C-alpha cells in the first residue's frame, strides 16, 4: 500500500495535476493567434472567416522568416 501512494507523487502534487488536467486545456492551433494575440475581444463569424491575419498566421509579424510554421 505504501508504494502505491508514492508512485504519483505527494497528495498535493496529484491534486495540482488533477486541477491542471481539468481546468487548463490546449488551444487549437487554428484559433491560438486569436485567443492570445488579437486586440479584438470578439469577431463576427464573417470577420473571423475573412481575417487575413488569422489565415496567414500573422506571417511577418510573429514569425518573420517561417510564415507561421515556427521554422526559420
């Protein structure tokens, strides 16, 4: 029994991991730019669909050489 408790770390560490898994999630790549680097709070569906900055992944702004791919 004692060995089972130590496998996942302390009870506090296990609680922190549980909270992270249930609250913090990954943001899909197609909306990450909008979520983290856009000045607008919310777009209309037509604006989002036609957003040149989102479509080109802010090419030349955030990734000067890689075109949003993260590669030089």
